[in-house]
């Protein structure tokens, strides 16, 4: 209720397709020096006396000219962060570069009348309505069309008897490691293995943390490699890519993979299986690029994501779109936690109901509060 979510994107505006320049920061020292000289770099009519002040003003002017030349740049900037937005989000971008009220109103009117702005839900007034852009709608339609074109391809099959033998092998290993004659893969794990073993070029798996995804991927890696495929992993971040190492799958970031593909350095082909972990964190632009690479190279893509996972930094939730079109296997049986109420709490976390999940731990006495010492008490 009182928290916040903040995602950081390390890419430059240029790499993200935003034509504005990042605005230099004015520290308190610079502001004080300019104020003593009777100047304000934020006012385009002032004459800054410091180098940083002049730089700030020059960048602001260039961004202002960019906005005047093409007001839709404000829409592009907002839609890179949000698939849908309200007029207040657009107004904030305009106000960032425009001080003059008359110019602000002229640019606002041009954007409101632009064919690029699409009203999805009219709620009486302009400020209450929900918008998107025509470009974003076209991109998502193209993405969905590509998913639908690929989901019918069935050219990555494996032997059914190998799948059954691998499942039984995994069950034997579980019984030995746990010293439990009744230990076995969960029904969800078996279904996920069979789902990923199908010949389909696209395969999606969604589940909760602690539902045994690592075990499933180890089994699948052995099945694919025994069937003559090479298996590689991808993830949205370097840290996430390290997680696939637990499955014995060498991995890289989606960004690095796409760079290699764009420069013609990709060595993957139809005998390659790409496992994408934490797929829910991949933004629209990169997920779409990955799907295009899958289509061109003929590789099989297996994408898995955790329910309730952080959203991608950039706009769009392509993993949800892909799952809605192509279907998925679910891993919802929590295995990591053994105590029933802890399993239930894990599911609540996965459903985004963190307050209820934390209350379960609080009620069981597993959350303790302590008074934080203030700096002068230390």
C-alpha cells in the first residue's frame, strides 16, 4: 500500500528509440551561482553564466525544437514506458520542455488532434480517458500475428519413449536423493515436461517460484541433447542468466543475443533450443526481436516466467500476449515449502497478494518488528 515499484533501464534514449536528449542535472551549487548572477538556466530567455547552466539550456532548447517540429515525440516518449496512458502523462512530457503557456496549449491541441493518438476508453473528460498510440497497436498486432504463424510449426519433435524414460529416471533420482520411496515429480512437472517435448516451435511455461522449474529444465536439457539438439539459455539480465547455470545451460542476455543476430553473427539453427528464463521481464521491443529471430533461424523457443514477476522496464507485457495466443503449461504446485501455510503464502506472493502472504508469516510469529535507531542515537 505504501511502497513503490521502480525499474531502471540502463539503455540510452537513442537505444530506446526516444528522440529527446537526456537533460543534464543542475546541482544546488550551480543553481546558487546562477541565482546570484540573476539567471535561471531553466528559463530559455536567461543567459546562464556557468558552463553547466549553458549546457542545460542548450539541451532544453534542442528538445523544445524537436517537440515543436514533431509534437508526436511526446507520445513516443510516453508509450515507451506505458502501453496505455492518460493525458496527464503526455502533459508532463510537454511541460518538461515548454515553459510558455500559449505554446504549451498549441502543442497539446496538435497532439490531441494527431492520428497517432488513439483513445481506448473515453471517461467523460480528456484527463480521465485512457489512450495508446497507433504505432503501439500496430506493433502488438504484428507480434501477435507472428506468434500465431509460428505456433502451428511442429518441427522439433523428440521420441515419446525417451520422454517417458527421462521422467522415470528423474523419479528414481528424487527417491534416492530424498531417501523416500514415494518421491516423484509433481503432476505439474510431468505435464510441463510433456508440453515442452512436443514438436511445436513455441513453448511457454508459467508458474510460481519454488514449483520445481529447475528440476524440469534439467530433465528437458537431457531430452533435447539426447535427441541431437543444442541447448542455450537467454534471460533479460546478466544476473538472471546465471540462474540457468543451475540447470547446466550456458546462457547470455537477450540484448546480447539480438545484437549478434542483427549483425549476422548468430550460429543457431533448426537444431537449436533456446530457453528464455524470466520471460515476463522482457520488454516488447526485445521480445518481438527474439520472435523474429526464432522465425528466421528456425530455432525452437521455450519461454518460462514466474507469476507475479516484475514487469519489464519498457512498455508492454509480451509474454502475456504470447501465452494468450499459443497456450502454456502451468507449474503451480509449490514444492520448495513443505509446511501447508507456507505453500499457501508462496502462492499468494505469486498472485501479487503480498499483504495477505506477509500476514500469514506475521500470524505465525515469523515477522519481528524492532525500533530503528535514529542517527543521533547511534
